[in-house]
């Protein structure tokens, strides 16, 4: 096993999902299990490895396929390395021996492993049939997870299975929320196929967590960011689609409030939120001094928000923006990726929160459409794209008010949440895309002077 970990230590830092960029991994095997493979020439294993180069240590799921080196093509994708002479390790999601076994385990309720290290599939009530043969491919462009697209050989519904690379104790909210919504008949999420849960050894005893989630795949669609950007570039009216998106968002929020417990915001929750806003603002000002002139005005918005009315706390999407929604022909908007903000601990992502946080995230996303066009087309009149964004924001809020409580009734809180999001964006842009910094800075300037629909 030491030679396998040595191979992984070289390969993992090159992967998009590896968190400790710039560090040499310090890997320790936590557990493993073999997966039944339809290919007798391949051994399929899932390795759970803790990287102790990070503080705290990060637990990774690394499915591998062992093949005889002479049978592996020189240009094969997903090659990890050779832990011993004559054996080559391949990244599981790129090899059909793993992908076939994974889909079978997820959709059938099968079990792999023994003792404290096991994986168990959990089919969903709303699952489409997956009994026929499937071809598979890895979806490109993901970062924190790896998604596999399964295409039916007989014309059945395609499936997408997300393999969680970083593991956490507890049920992943992407599985929990989307499965509950799908099983309740929501038209605004894909149908769930099933999930894979695991048990492994932890410091205080066995730990249970989520390993993978499969759901209906909707091909030939575009995400809302591309749809909105194309409309804004062409100066096309987007208000009807934005209003429909508002209705879809509010309906999903209402369903989540019905399906999961809600709680009234007490003084402790208000104080914790305000403290978080202020802390993020001070951090941002230290890194982005352009925010300093707005400090007192921002704090004034925060103060008004803590004194005003608050809705009940409930389960929410948690990382909501145009890139998390797709437009399905002859169906409408569908929401994806309920995993929450990837940088927040899992324990925080599963707690009731303010639905207005999702609303604020979408409002910021419309503003980013306009901001990206201003940067790409500096000769285009800024008023034109700003008006497009303002119309889209107003229509989204109007649609939301059709299916849920009107956000205008808690305008001060919505303003605070949107400013907090813009402050976060300022930190991100200063660190990663300085040329985009004017987008959140401009939003802060507008938001301290008026309502979110501007």
C-alpha cells in the first residue's frame, strides 16, 4: 500500500479537486473496499485517504482500477501510475470497470466492503430505470467533485453521477435536498436515481458520510448564465425568463420549508449573522482599500437589517447563482447543485438559513452578467447593460413575490445580504481577477444608496 500512496501523492496535486495546492500530500489510508466489476481483467477498489498535509486533515475518496500494464494503451486517460512492476492504476471514473459497478451499486441498493469500511447504495423513490447497459464519460470542468455521464445503449434516460472527492461526516445536502424535492414531485429539480453512503473509521469510532449521488441527466441544455449573457449581449428582453426563474426559486424555497424543519430567528441568530457580516467587511477593507469609504454606510445597512423583520430560517440552496440553474426546452428552469458553499464546513451547510441569501446570490449574478459585458465591450454604453440587469433583477423579484413572501417586506435584510455577498466578491476578485474588481465595488456603491432592484 505504501507504493500506491506514493503514486497518489504524485498524481493528486495535479487534480482539480485537490484542495492543498502547492503542498506535498502526506497521505494515510483510512479504509478501502473492492467493487464488483464486470471486467474480470480489472480489480476495482475505492480508497479513502486522509491528507495530513492540510490542517485539519482532508479525507479524499479515490476510486482506482488496477490493470495489467501491457493492456493499458500509451494514450490512456486517467493513468495514475505504477505502484509495482506490471500493474497500472487508473482513476476510477475514467474506466468502465468502475463506472459500471458504481451505477449498479447506487441504483440497486447494493453493498460493498466489510467491517467498519463499507459502501451501501440507496435507490431513490423517483428513480428512472437504469437496468440497461450504459456508456460513460467524465464531465469536464468540475473542481471539487467528479461527475460521470451515463448514456443508455437502448435509449433510456441518461444519468449523471457525482462522485464526492472530499468526504465529510453526515448526509450531503445535495443528496438530502434534491432527493426530497424530487420525491415530492418538484418540477424544478432532476429526478433522483440514488445515492451511495459509506462508513469508515474515525477518531472517535465509525463515521458515516456521502460518497456519490446519481440523478437524471438533462442533455442539450444551457445554464442560466449562458442564456442570460447571450440575451444581455444582444440586448434582448429577459424579463419573462427572469420572472419565471423567480417563481421557480420561490417555489423550491416553499417546498424546502414544507419538507424540512424551520426555526424562528432569535437574538443569537441575528447577532451571529451581523458579526459575520462585520468580520467579512473588516477583512475585505484590509485587502481592498477601495471599500473603506463605504464602511460607515455599509455598517448602517447592517444595523438596519438586524433591527428589522426577519423571516423564519429554513433549508436553502446555499450557493445560488445563474450557473446553478439550467433551461430545459419545453420544461423551463431546473435547479442543480444543492451542496452549498464549498468553503463552508458541512455542519454549517446543513443548518437552516435565510432563503433571502439565495435571492441575494441571484441578484448579484444578474449584476455580474452586466459587469462582464462592460469589461468585454468597453465601448458599449454602460447605461444600456445596466438597464438590462436592473430590469432582470426587478422581474426576478416580482416572480419570487408571486410564489413566496415579497422580498420587499424585508428589504433591509435583503440589502444587507446582497452587500455582504458583494463584499465577499471583492475579496475574491482582488485575489484572483483584479480586472473584475469594479463589478462588486460598483454594486456596493449602488446598494448603500438604494434598494436591491437597482
